[in-house]
C-alpha cells in the first residue's frame, strides 16, 4: 500500500451502511463481519462471529489480513469498529484494492440492530 493511499484513506469519508441492511447478507454467507478495532478493545466485547482483524495490521504488515483476504475472495467485508471512523478508513483502503467492503459503523450499532455481542474476544 502506498503512502498516498494511506493518507487518502485517513482523510476521505466513506459512506456508512446500517447494520440491519447487512445482517441478511452475513446470514446468507455472501458477506463476512469484521471487527477492525485493536486487540485490547476486543476484551470489552465483540459482535458474534466477527473476524478480528485490526486496522493497524491492514495499514501495516498485514500479518492477519493477508491470510483472511486469501480465504475470502469475492466475499463482501462488513466492517465495524468502535464508532465507525476506523471501519470507514479500512473500507476505503480495501475498496481501492478491489475488495468489496462497507463501513457498518460501531459495535453499539450492531447491538442496537439485534446482533449478539459477546463479552471478550471470542
């Protein structure tokens, strides 16, 4: 990833979608839920079934992201974080690389939509 793409991802807004719109796509298997928060944040709770892939790894070495992207070709990635900002950055970066990704806000948005949230990283 180039420095310019990283800068664009940080400053450019990325549209947010409602988690309620995403739930059917996840349940049907066409999309995967991804938590882009950092590992210490996962201890406070995660959306059930979410892959735990931190934004810092996406923007850096991609130790976790590389394998996940290889296992999920063509699948849409539904991204969330704490409030939606980092999910938007990750969606922007992935979209510039040809990955179908959307910003689905924050963990509380998922809980409000009725998605089960577990306590601690699962």
